[in-house]
C-alpha cells in the first residue's frame, strides 16, 4: 500500500474512490486524523491529512511518530508527502513544484526518533528515497507546470514565519525552500524503513524578496498560488502512482536501513521495550508478520 500525506482535502483533490476510514491506535497516541483507505488510479492508498481534519494542528504539534507508525502498521511501504513552502530562489516561482533532495533541520521542539530508549543511528545523508524521486521526475515530464528536480529544504520550527535576517541567512546556506513540516517526518519514515519522498509547493517568495503590494494583496497571492500548486501537485502524484506501485515488493536501501543502525544489543533490552518496537524491528527480532 502507498501512503500519501498532505492537506485536509487530500482525498478530494486526488479523486480518491470509495474506501473506508480506519482509526489507528499507536504507542505514541493518536495520528493526526483517521486514515482513509481508498483507491486512486486503481491503486490502494492510505490518505493521511497531516494537520488533521480542518487543518487544526500546527506543525510543531503534529504527532509525527503516530502518523508514521500508523501508516507502517497498515502495511504502507512507500510514502508520498506534499509540503507547502516558501521559495528562497528567484528562479523557483510560486505555483511551481519542487522535488527536494536535501534537508536542513532548524526545528527545536519535536521528537525526531522512535528509539528514545535504544541507540539507533540511521543513515540520513540522502533524506529522500532516490527511487521514488526518480519516478516523480519521470512523471513530471508530462505536466504543464514547471517541476524543479531538486532543492534544499530548510525546516524551521514556526509557527511564525522567518525574519528578513533569517531568510537572508538561509539563502547564504544555498537553500532553496523554507517550510515547517518535512521534519521529523522524513527521519521517522527512514527509521520505519519506509521509502519516502516529497513534493513541495512554493506558495510565495520568503521575506527576503520585497513584495510591492499590501499585506492583503500578498495573502491573496499566496492563496492563489497555493491553489495552483495544489492542483499541480495532485496531478503529479496521480501520474506517479502507477510507477510507485511498481516499486512495491522491490528492494530499496530505505527498507533495510536498520540492518546496521541498531547499536544496542537487543538481547540485553527489557522485553517491554522490544515489544513496543516490534513493528519497526520485526526483521531484526525475527518476528513474522501476523
């Protein structure tokens, strides 16, 4: 099954058909919302609105661990996520799309691991699954919207936006995008051995670039760009789904990242701890799927 994480109206925007809604209990509390199991382009998908129904949860309060754990427990192996961002580069215009390939973490309040009671150090040099990104890039060739094939995404804590000094600093780092949601989502997906990639939707130029109009005009422009980018992103996700579906059952480094990442001798760990992590450490523990 393929997981799709995005906005509240995700299913409607994708044209999801039928299906059921699942309320999933996790060791980390409740996910952002019940997960909709449906079909898109004839492919089984699990749809999860990151900010809850009605966009009620701010980025710092999203239960990222519960969201990723819930998708994993339902049999999801590949995840496509959409993220709203600001552009840090003149050439990345609001309303276009970006397939980020790198992340810079500037979050401070979020739990970035499932394993706060074990020593587990996953490889994260390439934070997005290269295999899914290849499918997305191929699918993008048929879109009318410009899709930038790479970019560095700075993940800030929020909920306030950047100061001008921060925005200028991020540009000196060579970053292309600024947003609030890709982390710790991507780190947790890696720990869960899920293939994970993102489609970023620039809604505006960050505050490094002066805006000629009033604040009301800027907000109106952002809303317009968001609608345009969302439509393009959903078209890209729909176009990519058949290619991603073909990846299910094939081997990828993302799906074996815990092989060399668990430094703790699991034989010495309290059974309650290993039981809590059984879903994630199933291969390491030799536990067969139910």
